[in-house]
C-alpha cells in the first residue's frame, strides 16, 4: 500500500510539473536591427567634462519595431560613431504595419574629448554597401 501511495503521489507531482511547463505562448520571431538615423541636433561647441542633451531622430520602420538604444564607438581621437539599434518582434499570425516615421530621442552625452571631434551618425549604406553618415563637427572650447 505504501508503494501504491508513493506511486500515485509521484504521478500527481509529475502531472503538475508537466502541465505547468506547457507553453501556450504565441510563437514569435525577434531580432535586433540597425535603423537609419535621419537627423541629429548637436551643439557646435562643447566644453570638456560638461553634459549635453542631443536630439537624435531614428527611423521606426513598423509597429513591430521598438527602440533599444544607441551603439556608440570612439575611433581614433576625433571620431564618435553612432548607430540606432531597434528590436523587431513579430508574433505568429500578426502582420506588422509599416510606419517609416522619424522618432526623436534625447541622448545624454558628457564630452570627454579635449580637442575638436566629429559625430558620425549612420544613416544608410550606398549602392556599393559603404556606410553613409550624417557628420557633425564639434569644436571643443576652453
């Protein structure tokens, strides 16, 4: 009788565990993408160590895209490359509505450059696959 009780208990616990792991969630596809930067408002001059708010407008391609953040990289002593990263999520059976609208995002930036530098905002690739940038020169003042 003890064996039968243990067997029933084990079967009961197994059925609870298996049913709680059942996935009834919708299937979906998710990926990260680089979205074009359409415009950037950057001060012409900056001071070392001061904080600035930059307005950067990226292209939201559809209602399935959401903004993830900016990927920024300093190259050499005078170049600051910036690209917009979005997350594309599509649920099974649901189509995405194209938007292609510009969404402005405020970005906090603390200038650590001690000499003049360029922001290079990735906007597209040309017909040869080479990146095209919006260039913004910043003069660093004392």
